[in-house]
């Protein structure tokens, strides 16, 4: 049942144990230059996660003394490429084709592999979104390189390697991962854990237009229809204010008091995993390690105990208000403000007070 950890080899006084590691062929990595950000777009609109990654990518590129590249796929989006330059990109690799109008992992994978093979970037970053999680791992496998998923922090070590930090073991520790022997170094990064890059009007950069081979039109799958999820509340990941409910609400019907407060504040509705698992609200509202990562100006946690898995998804909020009857609830340690008491009295009172303020 040896796991080849090597611990016995290190402590054996008699050198009776031989532990040999196979030598790996060292590759020449000197040809790889540049930090790339895959800039996700939907219906021709560049998603905010792209601007977050451009901000972080700019820091990494400056530290490595190299260029920052944006990678943009879509149809009739050449004008949008200029937005990436104003946000910090030195170069934009643009693949503009009807084949790329809607996301299809098969086509996106092939195009990104072609670009990475041709231009050899040393780092490729993408959002840990539905799209990023769908095709970036396939790109990493084809390029025979490593990928760290769901990163919350990035940096450069003394040897120029990308330090990729992510939660591990249920969020109980933060692991920093290096990819020393292969390039490009690849990571997907959680939405809303980094600040968007600022706009610099008149900033100059290069747009490199790439042709898509006609053979890519022959695909195993096709996009028949794109159905947008409709919701009566604001998009969770883009909201400035979020009101989230947890197990303390006791039953599905009680989520109405969360929705009422959110409506008055113009806020989005969130939930803990407990509330989602009990079927009180859909998974699309879940905040946490296995849900969405959010970074609003104000996060109101109602009846949420504050397990580490939930905190990972909202601890970057500018201000946190917790409402809970348990004085020992971990959520109070993360909160800027706490209301200790019965949520069924406190939340309706807050809703009523905010209604009066809006009227006056």
C-alpha cells in the first residue's frame, strides 16, 4: 500500500531503502513569452470577468517584463477588440467568424490550441465560468500542460513561475501550485475575486486577426438554440447588493422575506448550499465554493451559519451584514456588522424601514 511519498527513504539511518524518481526530460521553455487572457463574450458583449483578468494579467506581464494579450472569439466583434486594449492589453488575438458566434467547446478548443501553438504564450488565464470550465481543460490536455482550476490569487515567484492559489480540502487550506516544467502555464480564475482593470482612453495596441480553417465548419455537434434563464431579480454575480438566505429560514415559503428585502434594495437573491440542497431555491442562486463567487458592495447573510465553504464565495464583499440568532455563528467573525436575534422579526422590520426611506 505504499504511496511513494518518500518519507521512509528520508528517515532511514541505514540507507536500506532506495527511492528513485524517473528523470523527466527538461524542455526548452525560452520561446514562450506573454500573458494571455481569454476574454469571454456573450451575444457580442464582453463579460466583466475578462476585465478582471486583464487587470490581474497586466500585473503579471509587468512583473515578467512581457506583453499582455487578449484572446477574443466571436462574430462581428472587431470593434470590441479595442475595448480590451483600453483595458490594458498590448495585443488582441481576434478570431472573427460565424463559426464562433455561439460558444461550442469543440470549435473554441481547436482555435485556442492553434493560437497557443503558433504564438507560444507562457501563461493563459480564463474565467472559471461555465464556458471557461467547459473547454479550457481540453486545451490544457491537448497542449500537454498543467491547469489549476478555480484560482483565487495569482503571482510570480522568484524564478518567473506562475503561482496559482486555490482553495483545497473543502476550503480549509489554500494551496499554491506551480507548473515548472511545461508551458503555457494555465489557470481558470473565479469571477469577482479580482478588481476590474481601469479604462485608459486612447491607449494604443495591436489587433491580430486570425483566419479560421474552413474544415472547422464540420463539427460533431451544433448549437440549435440558446435559451436565456429569466429571473425577476438582478444577476447574482453582477449585483452591488445581495441578500442571501440559509438554513435558518426553516422552509421554502419563508424565502419570501429574503425576496421582499432584495426587491426593496434593488438587490440580487442568494442562498447557502443548505437552502439549495433542501430545494428552497434553485442552484443558480447558490453562493460558495460549489456555487458562485460574488463581490458586492453589501452582502446580507440571513440565517446563514457561515461555514468555510460559503465564506469562500462571499468574503471579498466590501461590507457584510449578518443576521443570526446564534451568537457563536462563524458568520459573525467575517461580518462587518451583526444583528443578533430572530430573523423573522428583524428582516421584515428592515424591509419596512427601507420602504419608508424610499417613499420619503
